[in-house]
C-alpha cells in the first residue's frame, strides 16, 4: 500500500443509473488504501443519486448545480494528497489502479497531471471513429475533457488555481492552465456513456462541441456557450 492517498471527486446530477458502476470500479483502490475517500458533489439530484452514493460509502456534498462549482466544492472538501476528478457516468478499467500507482510513484509527477484514454460504451463504428478523433486531439493539443478523468496532486491543483465555477468549459479551462507539457495521457481506458452521442448524433454532437471549443478560444464567455451547448 502506498503512503500517498487519493480523494476521488465526482460531480453528480441525476446519475443514479450509472453511478454504481463508476463507484464499483474504484473499489480496488479503496481496498488497497490508495483511495482514501470518494466524494460525490451533488447539484440537486432528484433521482436517488445521493442515496446510491451513501449506500456505497461515499461522502455526499450538496450545493447548486453547475459542474465547475461542484468540482470546486469537492476539491475544497477533499483531504487526500492527490485528487482524481471523475464523471458519474465514467467507468475506469481495472488496470487504472496500477497506472495511477506508477504515476504517483514518480516524484517528478507532483507538478504534472494525468488523464485516461477516452472510450465509449457503444459498439458502433461511429464510436470507434470518435475515440480516434479524441486520441488525436489529446496527442496534438493536450486537451482531454472531463469524461477522461483527471489525476493530479492537491498541491499542484492549488498552485494552478483549481476548477473555476464556470457553466461550461471548466475542464478545458483547467487543462489549459496545466499545459500540454505537464500532462500525461495514461493508456488505461475511461469508458464513458455514449448516450449523449446516440441521442445528439455522432456527427452533430462532436461538431457542436468543436464549435463551442472554437468560440471559447476566441473569447466568448462560457455563459453564452452553455446556451449553445444545451
């Protein structure tokens, strides 16, 4: 068992159906002591999300909806030396524990962050195509999104200013401050729900995401982008 410990922070809003699988994947880390605690930063769920979290032994924090603010509150309440931010519909592959241990064991990574490989729980060829696009985006620009998880030391998180209470692009905002040279992409998969792509379309949804990203880089305020994003 390692001496450093991780606090897992999960922003949640009506994810009762997907949260059990997300939490179950963290069990090996809890069993070994690498994961110190799991915090669910809830934004006002009405579907039993809080009950699911409490039944699994997670600590629940309640507050206003908004992923940026929820992540911010979770980080403030966390007590671990390292922070792992994870979405409530993302399931880490079993090998995540070994990858995390290896990353934490390198003293030089105390001023770096790591994200996981994007995978969708959809067998369609369109899903594989999107996974390749995301892998290229991460390799070329160092821009993983929040559904790929983010692991970094608490000290480094504080030094770069942490998550901001933004209505959208809170993950891009933080990753840009981390910088591509201080970001490692782990080979382990973070499998996330493809529901939004099946509903919004495997072409339309990514195109809208790309439009929002481009407008964000051009300086359009996140509150306006949130209306476009839907």
